[in-house]
């Protein structure tokens, strides 16, 4: 009995995906990023980042701010919106200054005012884009410095329960939002799980990217304990104790500064207005000018509605600046 012949099917050819070039990889990735920065990159490409003199500074500031965005895309977006701002300002400024020149309000060199306004608008947009990552990193630094005691205690509790260093940062990446350390922990976990780095190398990289010196010091000590095989829980417990002592000293210094600010507020906001009002009232009886052609009544009005409110606002801003990090 003959066996039936089996027909062997040829396997289908698999399509080989070519690896994109380095220059086109960011371009492909940019279409997946749902942000306003895509528009500028699609139009200008990566040419602005090649000729922009502060490309390395922008790249470093984006890394410190933990903004998941390529500096190539960011610089292209910055230049694009700078050009848009300059164009919009020029469309408004040139007709407006020309009209004011015809009315005699501006001199014949009205076009210089228009050019200055156009360049000023571009400079403002450029400054905003350059300052934005620094403002983000500044806020992160303030939050980390404020919560460093709680971060260290949290890590100490996990280390005391026998949790490994990698698991500690994994836990911080999931629940570290309350301590504002989630982005730093995510960077460490990403370097370990995706880039294949070990815990020591990942923590070393984060030491160069975190904006907080206190958190950097904690991470470097953590790496030292990991290298030498020391007692992690003991190190974190002692670090938390030192951080608490430092925080007590800083709070004591803050109380002293607030006392000085309160005295300045009493002098500028209460004592000085009463004394000045009394003196000006007595001088107003005799009449005449006091300074700069102003009589006592005019000076009193100026002090009441301009100087005293500005002095009070200045003291309040000073107090807010002292307490903003607490």
C-alpha cells in the first residue's frame, strides 16, 4: 500500500526590518510624541540643533529636569516658535509704528522701533524656552530637599524588611510621587530594566542628573555601601538621623530670618508711616515745598498710595521666598 505524498509548503519569507539611521530615528520617534514640539521639528528638522551654540546646555538641562524629550526636537521647536513670535510681532509692529510716525508721535526712525520690538519678541520666546527646563529642575530640587528626610526613612524601612536596592527604587518609582522622587526612581529603574545597566551604574548616572545635592549625596553613599557590601539599613538610618538634625538647624535659622522680616515689616508698614505722616502734617501747616517741587500733602498722598504698598509687598515677597521651600 502506497503512502500518500505529503506536500511540503515553503515557509513564508519574513520581512526584514531595517534599522533606521541615527538621523531618522528621532524623526520617527517624534511622530509618537503628542506634544506641541512636533510641529517645529516636522518643519525645521534637526538643522537648528546642529548650529545652535547652546545645544549641549539645552541637552543637559532637559536631562536634569527629567523631561522625556530629545534636545533636537526641543531646539527645533524653540527656533520655530521664536520665528513665529517675531513674524507676528513684525506684522503688528511695522504698521503700528508707521501710523504713529505719521501722527507725529514717533520720529522718522519708526522702523527701528519696529525692528527692536520684533527682536525683543524673539528674545522673550527664546528666554522662555531656555528657562523652562531650569524652572522644572528648580522645583524638583526644592521638593527633593524638602522631602529628603521622608525619602531616607522610607528607604530605611524597606531595607530593614530585607528589600534589595533595586526593589527599593522600584517601589519609589511606583509610590514616590508623594515625596517628589518618582522621576528620579523611574530613571534608575529604566536604566536597569531597559538599558541593562547594573544598580551601581544606574545610580551613578542619576547622581549626575538629579538637581538636588542632598539627594546626590544620599545616592553616592548608597552606592558606596553597595560596592563594599555594608549594612544598608544602618547607613540609611544614620543618614535619616543626620538629615533630621540638619533640618532642625535649618528651621532654627528660618525662624531667625522670619523674626528679622517681621521686624522689618513692623518698621516699614507701621512705625515709619505713622512718623512720616505726623511730620508731613506738621510741615503742611507752614506750607511750601518739601522736595522735587512737591508739597507735604502731595508727598503724603504719594507715600500712602505708592511707597507704603510697594514696601509691604516687598516684605511679603521676601517672607514668601524664605518659606517657599518649606
